[in-house]
C-alpha cells in the first residue's frame, strides 16, 4: 500500500514537472506574448491588400 502511494506521488511529481517545463518552453518561444492582438487584427485598416491600381504609364 505504501509503495503504491509513493509511486503515485512520484508519477504526479514527474507529470507536474513536465507540464511546467513545457509551459516554460512555450513562454520562452513567445507563444503568450500578445494574446489580445489576434481579435483586433481584423479591425485594422490594411490598404495594401486591395486590388492593384492601373498604372498611368501606357506601354
């Protein structure tokens, strides 16, 4: 009984440490830099994405 409890405690510690390390890796890679920008990106006025205008240089 005691070995099972110690084994479960060790396994939960390993899983928790792995989750924490994965989270720290994601933070260092910049996954959580600006989570608010994505929902406002569609409201930006991008004039560069419009159709191309004809040039005034006839050839």
